[in-house]
């Protein structure tokens, strides 16, 4: 028996998005839904096209998508549901796990070589995201994706099933990880619609093949190993399969044969008969697999695309004038569908500003199948619309957008922005000693005097002993006699050193905020301070 599937898969039907802004959810949403094109994430490009393999020369016979999916499975398969340990926590990035025979091959070392964790998306979330995109972008179903995984600090106990083990060991290993026998059949079939077994890694399972475009001698699990489809099941049921774990020359290692046949072929027959049943089953099994996390880890809600989403909104004080720049994305829309975008903003004095935005560029999701249209604004750039004379006293509290005669403002709350503090471009270099690599600067931050700002600091990113991103806060104190560039703001300053990339943080009305743009002391960007020769 297999469970009745009622999962609704269209993203369009998932309406419970979050209220912007939320730094972590914004980052996850962007990584998931701004894959290529304008503001796309570099990692998504590695899955495009689906037959590419960036970790070796062309013609290796391997694919990126298969590598990510197997890496995720190797990470999850150590889960012990009763102890609440293991699961998707990126412990597979540690050499200790990679060197175990149960993880033979280079999938995990290949994939983690290109993962750079960020403040909001760690190793484990990146692995889950890449796996999700690999499946979705290469013909698979949409997978409901959650974020919030926590990166492990040590290897987990072993436990990844191996082909020479018997059926009862496999059933027990899946049960330990929280998956029933039917789930096991499904999950193995869903995973093994991609990739195959390599001779160099498993010489006792696969012989040298001498096939074109298969330098690594990969014996594929089905005839369409770069795309998701039910051929893994239909070829198995029709008896035409070449799956090396079904018809391998040594029956001891024919684990897929034992697993697929373990319920008398009932599940595999249903998959062979119905591509849509296979897709919906895999969607829910992959989601469960990726959401298998150690106890105590709390995942976010399923991330759905915000139909309209500002990004990179940044204020700065240009000597005395208030500048605002940013972008806004219209997801699953072309420029002609969106048409004219009018931005409205509420100020702190009860007034409203208005400006027509310029089209900025096109982004895409799902390897180009879904487009997004980006519009931009930048008060100080001649390339976007010049919003004249943004009044610093009035400031900007929240944005709304008028599109096709409809106000888009998250159901009335608007898109809240933060003008209580900002970079001031009076920031300057006080000392430049290139011979000893020393540049010292004075960072000026403009603080809105009417705002309830109780702390101001710079945030510098580093990493801990396990490669996880850390953020260090260095406080900026209010000077006794601050410079007052205009009636709304005063300047607070901090001496900062070279090679210093930082964002600026503040506590406003008891809540922590962080600017989106990293600033660095760079002699090309910051002028010399008055009276300083550099
Ligand atoms: C009893 C369970 C399983 C066994 C014994 C098993 C065994 C194997 C073996 C021996 C390989 C060849 C690796 C190589 O040559 O580099 C492989 C590849 C692969 N496995 Fe599994 N597997 C199992 C379950 C799963 C599951 C549950 C998934 C994902 C849901 C999965 C996904 C993959 C993928 C995508 C590949 C291809 C890797 C590539 O081509 O680079 N496997 N598996
Ligand atoms: C994109 O919008 C169209 C309607 O214009 C809808 O049919 C489709 O399902 C949407 N795509 C996604 C991935 O949400
Ligand atoms: C089949 O594989 C098993 C497990 O790897 C191995 O012990 C056995 O010697 C192999 N049998 C033959 C005939 O190669
Ligand atoms: C499952 O189907 C395959 C292919 O038709 C067949 O070879 C095998 O004997 C079947 N297994 C069981 C347990 O019915
Ligand atoms: C900044 O504003 C002050 C006061 O209006 C002015 O004297 C000064 O020239 C301005 N500096 C720059 C770099 O624009
Ligand atoms: C806005 O335009 C100015 C001038 O071209 C540029 O220096 C600045 O980086 C832009 N800001 C953003 C956030 O794009
Ligand atoms: C800048 O460098 C000096 C001397 O190396 C050091 O004492 C100081 O703490 C550094 N400042 C910051 C903000 O890192
Ligand atoms: C400023 O914010 C803090 C923290 O939320 C709050 O306790 C305090 O009452 C606020 N002060 C004013 C004047 O609103």
C-alpha cells in the first residue's frame, strides 16, 4: 500500500508567503527563486544545463545534479530518528565521513568544494537548496523547500546503506532514519532516476565500459540519467533496465533489485504506470528527506516566492542629502505584463512621495522557464530615475507599488524600510601606507535624531573553526559633539582598518537591523579626509 497523495504542487497555489523584510527568509527566497539572470545566484548556474559536470572535463559521464542529490542522501542517511541525531546537517562535508567506504566516490568533496556559506544560508541549507534545484530544474517536480538547517560541528555516526548489504539491513537502515519500506522503495527509485555507478569507485559492480562520453565508466541507473522521469521504474518493470544495482554481474550487490522487488513490485508497477504518481511521490519523499534534521532544529515555513519583493534597499547620506536606492522584483512576470510601476512611499510626517520606476533587467527561475522583471530606483544615479530632493526630515518609512492600477503593499502594511541610520559618504581615509598594507579610514554613519536608536555597530563576518559564518559587532558610540549635516541626522564615527568588509547594524525600537551592502575601506572609493595627504 502507498499513501494517498493529496499534495498540491503548484507554487501559484501556495499563498502563505512571509511579510518582507526578513533577512534570512529574503536570502533563502532569493537563492531559491532568483536562480539565473539579473541578481541570480552563482550556484544555480552550476546546474545549467542538466548534463553539465563542472568538476571534471567534459565527457566524464557524470552530472552535477546527480552529485548534489547523492551528497544530500549521504548526509541524511545517518539520521537516527529515536536519538534525534544525524540528518541533513552538512556533516558530510567533513573528511571523516567522506572517507568512509559507505560514501565512496567524490560526490561530497566535489559539491562542498563550491559551497560558500553565508550569514543567512549555511552549508546544510545550501546543500538542501542545490538538491532541490537539481531535481526541479532537471525535469523533476516542485519540492516544497524550508530553510533553517544547522551546520554540524563533527561527523555523524556511520549508517549510509551499501549495495552489498541484504534487504533486512536496508529496511532497518531506512526505518532508523524514519522511512518505511514503501518510502524506501520510493526514495531509492526517486534518487536513482539520476546518475549511476562508476567503475573507478565500484570496480566490483561496474566493468570498464568503453562508451563514448563516459570517461568515468558510469553505468547509468536508467536511459535518461540526466533528467527526472519514471524510466527508472518503467525500464525495471519491462525488464529492459541496465541499472547496475538491478542487473549487475554480482547478485550480492544488486541492492536496487532486492529493494524494488521487496513488496512484490507493487510500488514500482504504480510508478511505471504513472509518471505523475512517481513525480508527486518523489516530491513529498525528497521534501521529507531534506527536512530530516537533528532534534532541536526548527525549520522555517515552506519558502514561496513573493510576487513583489524589494531587494538591496539602501539609504545613504550624500553630504547632506538623503539618497535611496534599491530594486523591486515582479516574480513570474515579464516586463510587458508588469508595465508601468509607480513607487509610493510614506514618510515620517504623514506625507507620500511618488515616482515612476525604470525597468532594470530580467531574472529567471527553473532554468529559464519562469521569468521575473526587475525595476530599479536610485536617487543618485543618472541611469535610474532621479527622485529629486528626498527630504531628510520627512525621510522614508515604507514603500508601496502601484501596478496596473492596483496598490501592492502586502495587504496594507507596506514594505517597511529603515532610514534610522545609514552610511555617510563623508567617510574618508585618514592614513594610507601601501608599503605596509595599512589603510585607516573614518567611517561616518548618519543617525536620525528622531529615531529610537539604542545601539549602533559595524558587523564584520568571519568564520568559526567549523567554517560557519560568524558576525562580530563593534560598537560605534555617539560623539560628545556630533557633526550635524542636516536638521534630521547627526554623524557618529568609527576608525576602521583596511581589508575590512562590513555591514552596519543598529538596534532601533528594540529590533536589530543590518544594512544590505558590505562596505570596505578602499582608497578608490573613499576620499582622503580633509587635510590628509594620501
Ligand atoms: C539502499 C540504498 C542505496 C544504495 C545501496 C545506493 C547505492 C549507490 C551506489 C553504489 C551508487 C554509485 C556511486 C558512485 O559510483 O559514485 C549510487 C549513486 C547514486 N545514488 Fe544511491 N543508493 C541508495 C539510495 C539512494 C537514495 C535514497 C538516493 C536519493 C534519494 C540515492 C541517490 C543516488 C544518486 C543521485 C546517485 C548517482 C551519483 C552520481 O552519478 O554521481 N541513492 N547509489
Ligand atoms: C506563472 O504564472 C502563470 C500565470 O501567468 C501560472 O499559470 C503559472 O503556474 C505560474 N508559474 C509558477 C511557477 O508559479
Ligand atoms: C560479490 O560481491 C561481494 C561483495 O562485494 C563479494 O564479497 C563477492 O566476492 C563477490 N562475488 C563474486 C563472485 O565476485
Ligand atoms: C519484479 O519485476 C521484475 C521485472 O519484470 C521481475 O524480473 C521480478 O521477478 C519481479 N519481482 C517480483 C518480486 O515480483
Ligand atoms: C557638503 O555640504 C556643505 C554644507 O552645505 C558644503 O559646504 C560642502 O561643500 C559640501 N561638501 C561636498 C563634498 O559636497
Ligand atoms: C546608486 O547610484 C550611484 C551613482 O551611480 C552609485 O554609486 C550607487 O552604487 C548606486 N546605489 C546602488 C545601491 O545601486
Ligand atoms: C586597526 O588596527 C590597529 C593596529 O593594528 C588595531 O589596534 C585596531 O584594533 C584595529 N581596528 C579595528 C577596528 O579592527
Ligand atoms: C526605545 O526602544 C526601547 C526598546 O524597544 C523601548 O524600551 C523604549 O521605550 C523606546 N523608547 C522610546 C522613547 O520610544
